[in-house]
């Protein structure tokens, strides 16, 4: 019973500190929480929690605040009890109105930032089977052209093709127009078949076949490492949790997308929702922040990642719930494309 009560005291301290940013005292807990014990008993529990490194006293006569270890215990053992589905209908409506992949991602990152009041990051799904959005043909020299394939997942791939010195600009322009009619909106396999049929039409130039193959191969492409952010202004609202130096360091880390995405990808494989607190991020610039991440749109490919970053004094239950919910709806929308 005493262990359960101490856990309840820890949960109350975490939730109280997250809510007010003020240290939480025993008298306040006794008044505001239904713990069923006296302030003296709560103080005894606080002493044990402090000895275990789960809470600390900022200064004499002050209440207690959670340590990173305390937040970790809360996330691992207590936050799940408080998880709630945030604005489910609003998420569905907000994402279902999106017109294309770019719109889905942009809407998702704004929505997650609004729900969590943190910095939100959404990586574009690394889908090798994304549909072709547009194809451009650019003459590089008298005998070579460059095919530029823009996919629906914001990926851009290029392929050089030999067209011979006799190819005219009119032929190139006509080929580009016909290719866009045949291939746009199709996934790579279907586009490859359509372009093969296009190249076999009577009267096509000799380079139509190689061009069709090059475009189909480019459409399959590789893995996209592009992410969008929203809510960086929320860092400035963190008050005393993050000073100007901390905020500058965090913004620098956000600019290094590769480092942040690598960390988020590691987290997305640890379970449905993963949390890194303070030093657990392994990045000095993020030592006073926490990251909550989840993978989405895994399918047959490597999938992508969504996350929220904020000060360690964050509402973990609400943030975890929001990241989980948005990632699930994102997966549903992406996989129905």
C-alpha cells in the first residue's frame, strides 16, 4: 500500500509541477489531491522519493519537483493510466480534408503542435512506391537530356538519357507532355507499364524506350529524409524551463535534421510511443528537453516518424496520446492513398 501511495504522490507532484511550474508541497497535495493521508505522511513519502532520486527540492522550504528519473518512472509506470484520446473527431476531420501528401504532412505537423503546445516534427513518409506527380525533360546537351521525376512524397529523382544529336526540341517537349499524361498519378510499377506502351507507339523516337525505362527506375527512387516542423515559437513560451541559450541550442539541433531524424527513428522502433527525457536524448543541446516519437505509414517500406519536442516539464500523458493518435490517423490516410 505504501508503495502505491508513494507512486500516487509522485504522480501528483509530476502533474502539479507540469500544470503550475511551481514546486509542489505536502500541504498543497493534501488539499488538492484525494490521497487520503495527512501532510505529515505525504512529507515522509516525499523524503523516500527524494532518496530514490525521483524528486528534488530546489531550495530550502520549497516543495518538490520531479527529476529526469522521476519523469522516466512516471512515463514508464504511471502515464499510461492517464492517456486520453485527444480530439479524435477533430484529427480525422482535419486530415481527411487534405488534398495531397504535402497537405497531409503540413496539416499533421500544425495539428500536433496545437495539440501538444510543443515543437512538432513530421517526416515525409519514405515510400518507394509513391505515385509520380510530375515529369520534366530538360535538354542537357545536343545528345543528352535529363529526366526529372517528382513523386507525391516530395522526392525528386533525376536520370540522364542519350537522345542523339538529331532529337529536336519539339520532340522533347511533345515527349514530356505525353509522358505526364500517361504516368502522372500512377505508382512506379503501373507507370512503368504505361510508359513502355507509350514508347512502343508507332512514330516514337528511338530514344523513347530508354527514356521510359529511366523514368520508371527514377520513380522507384530511394528513401526521402525530409521533415517539417511547427511550433518552434512554443519554445519561447517555456518560461524558466528553457533560457535563451537553451532555446538557441535546441533551434540549432532542429536545423540539423539528419541528427534529429536519426534519433527519432531509433525511438520509433522502441514501441508504439517512445519517450526520451533530458540526457537520454544523447544530445547535449537537447539535455533540458524531452522527445516523444512514434512511427507511422510503415507498410512494406521503412516508414516515417512523427514526434513532439518540449521542455522536460511537459504533459507526458497528453503529449504521448496526441503523438499516438496523430500517427495512427496519418498511417490510415497515407495507406489509403
